[in-house]
């Protein structure tokens, strides 16, 4: 070994690295930044949910590439004035749009620690991967899956559903499909899901090379659950037409109203027909943590794969999607690839195979597991389950307020935490679209919209753990107020 002192790296002496020249002032500035973001969360209720972006603010993000340095404090000041006030608003208790989780302060701190470690969780032998494996084990336990099941953090359920479809494709065609392509076996694969499924299922079929028309859309019953008799008939008819049914995608919490398919019946059917059962449980699967809701998910433990997000009802900061696959070997055969630069060893940093990159398309992967691990450990799953139950109780409370308010009408049954309703009017779509935009611009509450049986609905998806009865009351009062004003201006 050469013991001569190496010449000092020029960067460490002359400030050429990207580390601060003065750690003390960097530390002080870091503490100010942490204080500011903690203040933001502590006082979130005092802010508007959302506010329109002034043109001057948009202009701040049309600047040329910054070739020269700027003081960190100045950039942070820019963040405080031009980014923080104009964010999407899903940390706010009045946010009820789409299906967005509220995040949580513990998860935020963990995200900062993860950024400090800057770990790449594609592979190799280090404890951040053990943290992810710990979560995989907890998820197996929560959903009653065997120890041989595999799991992986991904961006969100759109990606998790794609992985589910790809593993089902391997199940149907063998792993040779990866080399030869989907046309090589001569089989015309066809999958099934309900009309209430999220659009990313059809997109997954497209991205898997099977084509979105190879997704047979099955009608739903009056509670937006897949019609099992129609599904049975569709499978039989498709087999007669020469198609090869291979996959049923069940729903645990549909995006429009939160409907949960009869998962036990789907498990029976797919077992009988020898089909893969994948469940899109984007937000609904974590209802497993709430004792009063878990029975609604009976049968989920028999699925072949489950996709869900910790960043929705789990309140982990974005993004933290997850895929769980019963047959870990098949999952691995769908993605693992030999490459000289990813050579595995039995010792040293290159040990620890299989690696997460063997279970999905991403090689570079961040440490999503850490914010999830912190959130689950600090709060415990009982507390998260309690917030999930509470959001459903608030949805029922909202349904009750709608029933007692003559101007309002419920448009769909309240299955979980999503309430679709409208302001009664002769021109309902126009009035209700206007009400939702007014609500957003007022900063009071932020629901979204959807179409229910051809009618535009105001959709309140109560996901945020901070939402309380006062926010529901504010939604009802402001909806009625803006509805009356909209009706008056239409009449004029
Ligand atoms: C039922 C359902 N599936 C899939 C998705 C897509 O999930 P993500 O946005 O995490 O990709 C959503 C999003 O809300 C959803 O509600």
C-alpha cells in the first residue's frame, strides 16, 4: 500500500466542491428553513387552501439558467414568497380534491434525513435496503401474504398497477415474452376490470404492449362494484371468440366514489378460471388498518398482487406507491436482468442480492422507505387507521348535511370517504363547475369534480388527517352561498 500522503484535493481547499464554505452559517440558515416549514405546517389552517398564481409570480419561473451562484438565504426567501404560498394545498384541512394525502410532519423530517444520506436503493448491501425490506415484511403481514411475497416502493399506484399487469403477463406467457414480445406466442390476451376503474389500468395495458382495447370493461352494479355475472359472461364469450383471458383487476376504493368490489367473489372466480387477480387499492387498501373498515376488504388477502399508495390514506409525504406480489419469484422473473456493471457478490458492498432493481424498471431509486418507516413507527398503524375511520365518519356527516340542505343533492352512495353531490339547478353542470372554481378561488375549501351518470358532481374526497367537522360545515355553507350567487347571475 502506498502510504505517502495524497495531495490535497483542490476542491476541499479552495471551495470548489458543492459543500458550504462556512458550515456554521449554513447550519444557522438550515435551522431557519426548518423553522419556516414547521411554522407553515403548524399554522396551515390560517392559510387559504389554494390561491390563484399572480402573473408576476409565474414570471419568477421563466428565468434563464443560473450560471452564477446565489446566496442560499435569497433562494429560500424566493421559496417562501413565490413557491410555498402557491402550492397545491393538500396539506390544508380544507383540501378535498382528487385523492391526495395530507403528508405529516414526521415524514417531512425523515425526507430531509433521507436526502442527507442520498442513498440509492436500486441495490447493493446497505441498511436503507433493509429498511425497505422491513416495510415489505410489514405489508405482507398487514395483507396476510406469505413470506415469499415480494414488494417494492414505486412512485405511485399508476406505476404499481403497471407492474401488476406486467407480472400477470409473465404468468400468462412465461418470461420469454420479455425477449420475444407479446405477439410471439400467438395468444390474444385479454384482461377485465370494471367501468369504475382508474384510467391508469387501461394505460398499463397500453404500456405493457397488450393494447388498451385488450381491457374488457365490465359494467358495475348500482354501488359501482363490478357486476360479477357480467364478468363471468364476458370471460366465457371472450374464450369462445378465441381470446385468452389472463387478468382481472379488482378495485378497493374506486376513484369516483370509493366503491370496493366483492373481492372474495373475485378471488373465487379468478381461482376457478385460473386468472391473475390484481387489486387496485390505490387509497382503499390501507383501510385494512381501520378495524371498522377492514371487513369490507375481505378477499384482498387472496389477491395475486395489490397496488396501493402510502401517500394517500397512509399520509406519508409524496411519493410512496407500493406493489405487493404473492409470487416473488415470478415478480423477479419479470424484471431481473444480468448486467456486468450490476454483478452480485457474496460479500462487500455488491452483496445482498436480490436487489430492489430486480423487481421493477427503476435502477436509481430514492429512499421512500425511510419516510414510511418513520411515519409508521412514530404514529403506529392504529393511529393511522383511526384517521382513516374518521375521514369516513366525516363523509357520512357530509352526506347528512347534504340531506338536510334543500339546495343540495347527493349523487352517489357514500361507500367510504368520497361524497359526490350537486347544487340543485336547471343548469346543473354549469352552476356546479362554477361553484367548484369559486370554492378554489375563495381559498375556503378545495373539492374536485367528476361525472356521475352523465352529470357533473362536486366531489369531496376526505383524505387529509387534518380535516375536521368545521371544514365540512365550511364546504356546505360556501357551496350554498356560491350556488345562490351563481343562480342569481344566470337568472340576470
Ligand atoms: C383508484 C385509483 N387508482 C390509481 C390511482 C393512481 O394513483 P397514483 O396517482 O398514485 O399514480 C388513483 C389516484 O387517485 C386512484 O384513485
